[in-house]
C-alpha cells in the first residue's frame, strides 16, 4: 500500500481541488486565475478540473460526503483566509471518514501540519 501522503496527493487532493475550483468560480464569482493562485495550482490545472480531465477520481465521493464542508472551505478561501489550513482541515476530516480509511494505513499525512 502507498504511504498516506501519496494516497492523499494522488487520489483525494485533486478531487478536493476540482470541487473547490468549481465552487469558487460558480458560487463566489472568482476568476480561474485567482482560483489557481489561491489553490497553489496552475491556470491549466483549473481548466482541466472544469473539463474533467483532472481531479475526477473520487470526486463524486468527495462531493457526496463533503459538499457542505467544500462550500465552507470555498467561502473561507473567497474571504482570503488561509488556504492550506482549510484544505488540511478537510483532508483530516476525509481521512477520518470510514470510506477512506480503507486507503490509508496511518491516520496522518505528511502534507498537513498535523
């Protein structure tokens, strides 16, 4: 099994960024370039999230189980609050969810500060 940080990086974080990108653009009226900067990705990545070329694995699962949290994090990002802290909070919540525990051997991630 892959280490938790790689699982999060490859399978969870892209789906989270895809959902956040769409929410920030559609609900908060942010430009894609601003979204890219706030999420720490390129404009091309945001375009790929919208075209469903990138961030599609587990996106439905993320949206189905964490849509309220995605909306809350998007609102924080739109207000200019710390992106990393809010995304790490979501990541910790996802890792504690029973559906994702099957992917993770440990309960921590090297990407997050905790």
